[in-house]
């Protein structure tokens, strides 16, 4: 039994060593999505890439790297060519893994960049034309972005840049090596910031990052619709996140959302405020095609046309308090035949069909444009996430026409601002039941007090407010004889 245990232990150790050698400082590990952030761009740009379609070429393994899209410098006939698909991404088109820990990145033009992380320290090799490289050190890095501590190989390039390769997980930082393979790929300094499949780092791209809400988050969006009526129609949607539930595999998030919608026909038309409802929203890693790689044309065929979405890199702007944004735009391939090393794509949308979506990290939809003979544009007007607030979270009382939200001349609340107690005075033309409600910024009833039979003439109600948090409230006075409440704004200090 003792010898059997020893053999089993040795087998496990051998398996572990074999697995480690199999990883062997390769730049990218199959099955993982790498999120890299540019360290030298003011916009804090972030990319994702992934290996795909591993095949055998003799004794070697060959993987394709994610391609990229970019602006075309030439506009072919029929208006096509606003975007082109290029097979060479940040690190070329393919990665070849050879025995002896030799990794060859290749572009479609035949140029290569070679990495030898197992080479003896200080021994130089020709990495690319006019570029040499050598290993400077190997050391153990603590767990951070990586799920556990791991051995790292540091490689210096003769142009003054350097790479860090994790033994088990791949590139941690360094230049976008595609720059040495193709003049169309600009030089970029990259830092690994997340491995989404391993749930490490901070994801900034994809559906689960964009729709990463927390209970208490509030969003106000406005939709402008056109085409079916002679004027623009408007819809305001206010969402408040009530609960959040993550799936066991962390690939799906479900929310319970308090929602209220105000619609208005034309700019000065009648407004309709719908009842508050509670809905369920569910997002997955591949929600609405947002699980695709950045700068990659995710296409599908419709008859003779090829349509798909281009998912841009993540970038920061001064808006939304600097939260990263990502654009998703629909394009068409007018000619799916490669021209040189490109496939021409159509301009964004078309005459009767097009979609442009911008999402924000933790904000969901920031802007959505549905382009056609009729269409609509949805815009995020304001949000609140914890102590962070941006834009205008306008209340529906402010959006309604004045006649629908005006405060009654006979109603008063004092002191205003108030602290421990609030007194409400009002007039009644006849004896009737009366109720007073205090509602928070979400429209929820926080405090309610009523009398079954108020007297004709002047009346007063005193509300105990000592336990209410500070903030802006709306006070609603409801008379039995009137269907419309009277509304006042009051402030708790």
C-alpha cells in the first residue's frame, strides 16, 4: 500500500510538471480571453484578444489570433469601405508553438517575431528583422491579476522595450508585437488587467462588465422616436435596482428592477405617467453579441450580404465621471473577397437598417440608435451608483406639465428645511378623508399619515420625521374629493 501511494504521488507530481512544461511561458493560453489596457494612451484604451482554432502542423501547434477592424483609407464604389477587416491583430495573425519553447508570431505578409523564454539568460536571438531579444531574469510573481503566484520570464528587446511572460498564463505586459510585423499596427504598450474566464482582475469589456449593477443603483434614460408621426415622441424610463443574483458559474446576472415610464406625444403634447412595475432583467456573458472580441468583425450571412457588429475597444471620456465606454456598431460587407490583406466592410448601418450601441462600465446602455426610415435614439440622462452621481436624475413631477404637478396654493409645509418634525397645513371645502405621503427620490412612500374625516376649513397634520435620512422628498396631499394629489418639495436636513 505504501509503495502504491508513493507511485501515485510520483504520478501526480509528474503530471503537474508535465502540465507546467506544457504551458511553458507561451504568450497566450488557449481558452482564455486576455484583457490588455494601453499604458501610454490618455484615453486609457482597453483591448481583448483570444486564441482560436488550434491545429497541428507537423510537430508544432498553430493557433489563429483575433483579427481587427480599422478605418479604410480608400472608399470603393457603392459607398463601401468605411471599415475594413484585417487578419493581423495586436500580435499578428497566428501563433506557432514549437518544441524547445519556441513561439513564433506571424503576419499574413510572412514576417515573424520569435520568442524564446527558455533561452539561457543573456543569450540573444533574432526576434524580428532588426530586433534582437534576450532573457534578463526569471522570478516568482505574487498573485494579483493572476489567480495564484507564478514564475515569470522577463525578456528585453533591443529597441528598449521588454516583456513579462507568466509560465502558466501568458503575457503580463509588453509591446503589441504586431507592430514589428506590419506597419499598419501602431506601437502600443500593454498591461494585462483581467482574465475574465478566471474571474481575475477588473473586467472593463463585455456584457457582464457593462451591466454590472448593484442594489440601489438608479438610471434615467430618454428615448426619442421619429418617423411614424409628424413629430418626435418622448419616453423617459427610470430604473432602480432592487436585487441582484449571480449564477453559480458567474456567467449570468439577474436583477429585480423597479421601473416607471413617462411618455409624451410631441414636445408639448399630453404626458402619461404609467404605474410603477417590478421587472426582471437577465444578462449573460454573450448578451446581445457583446461577448465578442474587440476590434473584431462578428459577422453572419443574410442572403448575398454579410452583416455583423464591430466591437470597439474600451476608452475613457470626461463624461460619466470617467467610466470606460465601448461602442458596438453594425456594418455590412459589400465584397467578402479579400483585397490584399483586407475585407471591405460597409459603412455603419444602411438606408433602412442599422444599430449603434454605446455601453458604459456599470452603466448599461449609454446611447442606442436604431437607424431606419423610422427610428429611435435612447440616451442616458443621469445615474446614481452609491455616492457617485452624474447627470440629471430629474423627477417625473418635474417632467410632467405644470398643471399635472403644481403645488396647491392652500397647502403648505413648514419648517422647510425640516429636521425632527414637519407640519402640513391645508384647506378643505368639505369634510372628507385626507392622506399625506412623503416619497423619496425613487418615488417610494417613506412615510404616510391620514385622517378619516378632516374638517371644513383649515387643517393641520404633524409628521414625526426624526428617523428619516437627510435628503430631498416630495410631499403628496391626497383629498378624497380630488383624484389628483397636490405635490410639494421638502428637504430634510
